[in-house]
C-alpha cells in the first residue's frame, strides 16, 4: 500500500503536468514523501538488535503522521461525492423540466 502512494505521488508530480497541483495532488505528494521517509527508517531498523521494536516504533510514528493527511483526503472525497451528487441532481431536474415542457 505504501508503494501505491509513492507511485501516485510520482505520477501526479511528474513533468507532464503543467497545471498547478490540486489539493489532492499536494496531499498525494506529501503522503508519498512521508511514506518514503518511513520506509527508509524501517529499512534502517534491520541494522539494530531489536528489529521488531524498531519497526513497531516506525509504524506507530507513520500512523500518527499520516492520520491528519488521511483525514484531509477523506474530507476531499466527501466534498467530491457531494459535488457529483449535486450535479447529477441538477441534470435530473433539467431533464424532468424539459420533459414537462
């Protein structure tokens, strides 16, 4: 799953996009960067004696760091769903008005 966010961040921030990044793209980039940082920390855990404790600590910090960003993503998803539902309702209302006319 971590690699999915990193790939998404790379794709969204690639040179092919000329438009300024959207909020979703900025979030994906931040999440990708954080995931990469925590992956590197987790990889360094293998050099320690207490590998499992180190990995657990990294994963706990990852969850805490990403919680706010994930919440923002969920709010964006909700806003997009509401906008799509409103647009669909407007289209339905327009068709019904045209049918009555």
